[in-house]
């Protein structure tokens, strides 16, 4: 059967929420259910209001009571309701009911869907602004398996009714995009904010799955969230699946490494291993409650101009293959990174960095936008239970190894640096490998691209094999160009 919803033309203007809902309702094949928990039935309301909903809506429900919700969808292991696991159960349960109750033989062209959200809006004290999970499981061909789009949102509005309205608009945008923009996932992502102010809503996690998204790399979709200004940070695990930051950072000790990782070198891994050892020696730091994050900033990805998505994926694939959790952030200044982590934990935090990074921290130019300048930044950076683990640098001219003891900062920063250093916030990594200090990622990258000899020994064991097998960082992809 030909797909009746392929070939959508680009609108010259953003279609209204009313016109989007009506277009869904007037499609005689789209048919499904709405299950909305915690913020009213704001999405389905839009479909009822425009008319023609009887051919689209199989069922709508809001299992608001916890006992009723548990009776329908089961009890979560952690006893929580606003979780990805709950959303997945809702989507599965509702789509199974449609399959059971609607005869396929008499409805061969129906494109089934289940839309669900589980949300908590702002509390009465206005201390917690609210968040939630939103998703859709759906078909674009009745003979094809289901596709799925799930996302996590954070509200920034200070009024519960406004949050409900925003949620309803987002839901319509998601359903409309799922059916009419699925072949352009990046556009689908941008259109989620149609008629929504970006300051009112944050999307910090999104995942696509199913036959129509088999070629979509969810790490790349995470990058789009940052590029589009939808959030300031995204994370994905070793399996490449985007994960909710709060899920892995909540009440954890956090050790973060910032770098280009282009590629991961012996220096990166030596810094990681030595800093991790020192971090675990700290009071109240237990290995089972510690999360290690490898962070790449958006400014680093843009260092050579526009973001090269292939280059980004090369870095991401390599770190994931090494079993690390990766974070992409819009935090050029370290204090913003620490503030972000502080949203989720009051436990100890650590930053591992090289001498060059520490020198940048004491550069006033990065704090001109703050009314309190560098003092305000340091107040935000170090009022938390934070330590910096410093990896030394070799002076290429003198051969001297530079650490916290012989590091020279700008004369205006000397007293601040002394305060920082002698208050135990700075820990030198002493057990490092001096041979690694002559390794620079830019040199390794050039050798890989030119297929020069010797770059393999500059990388940790197994990394060169990953680069070669997956042809990362232009390995043997540009030899023809070089030869010409």
C-alpha cells in the first residue's frame, strides 16, 4: 500500500496548533490513544477542540491516582511515576490494547499510535518547576513495525497553568512531526518548539527508534539539542543511547574530564586513571556512588569553524567504545559546569585538568560578563565541595615539568591563586608517566590522517584498533586526496 502521508510540502509559514491537530484528525488512517498523567489532558484537548476527532482518538485517559496508575501499568521498582520506565510502560500498554481491540482485517490501512506523557508541574512553593517524559509509539505503514520518539522536558515557567498549555502544544507538535516530518529528524526536532518560547521549556534528552529511524544516531540528535539552544548539556552512555543527566548524576560523587578527545591519547587516560585514584581517596567518596564524565564543550567542537558532525561522531564512538559516559555541554567556563552538576548532587565533585586549563581559569577575560568578575566566578566554582586534580605540563623550551608549585599566573591573580592552592582545593597528580607529556592530540590526528607510522603507540591499548576498524578520524579515507 502506498504511504498516504509521505511527500509533505514545506510550509511557508509555521502552521498553527489548530491546523496541525486538524490535519491529523482529517487523516482517515491515523488512529490511536492518549494517556496523560500529572498535568491534565492538555494534548488531546487540542484534538477535541478542532473537530473530527472521532476518527483519530480511540481512547483518552488520565490515570491520575497512584493506585489506579499502578493497577494499569504496574509498580515501578523505584516507586516513582515521572520516569522513562513509566513512559515506556504506558506506550506499550496502550498500543497493545489497540492491537487487541481493533481488527486488522477490517482496518488494513490504519496507522496505530499511542501518545503518552507522565509529568509533574511546578509545586505550590514554586521551588521545583517540574519536569516530565513525553513520547509517541506509532506506525507510518500498517505493515511495518512501530517507531518511537521519547523525550524528557524541564519546565522553566512559574505558573502551573502555563506549563499545562505548553505541554499540550508540545504534544501536538510531536504527533504532527512524527507523522509528517519523520524523514527529516533534525527538522522534526526544531519544529517541537513551534509556538513555544525556548525560555519556557527545555528538552534535555531525546531518543528515536524503529524502522524509520534505523539510520539515526541518537548522539547526533543530542548534539542538535545543544546547537538549537534547547538545552545546555546532554549525555549519552557507552551504548550510545541518550540518557537523562539527572538519572546518573543524582546524589553522586562526580569526577569530570574536559577535553577534545580527538582522539583519546595516553595523556587523557593517564590523567583519568591517576585522578580517579586520588578522588576515591577523598572522604565520603565511594566507588559505587561515583560517576565519571568525559565532557566535550560546544566551543571545542566549533574550534575549527562549523561543527563537523562526522568528527563529533568519531569522538563519541571512540569514547563509547572505551566504556565511558560522555557529556556535550555549552559551558565554556568551568564554574557553569559545576553549577550544572550542583543541580543534581550535594556530594563531592572533582575536575581533572592539565596546567593549560588551570591557567585559563585564572584569565579574567572569561568573566567580563559577570558583575563580580573573576571573584564571582570563583565563588560559584569553589563554594561547593570541589577539588581540582592537576596533570603537569612539560615546558618544551626548558624541559621543566610545570605543576601547581612552579606555575606562574598573572601578577594580579597571585593572591587569589595562593588562596586557591593553600586551601587544599588543588591536588597535583604526582604519579604520572613523563613519557606521555610529549604527546599532543593534534600531532596524533595529523599522523592518522596521513597514515604516518608511530601514532598507535601514542594511544592507549586497543584504541588504535578501534580507530582502524571503524575508520575514525579520516583513517585511510583521505589517502587518495593526499596522493593527489
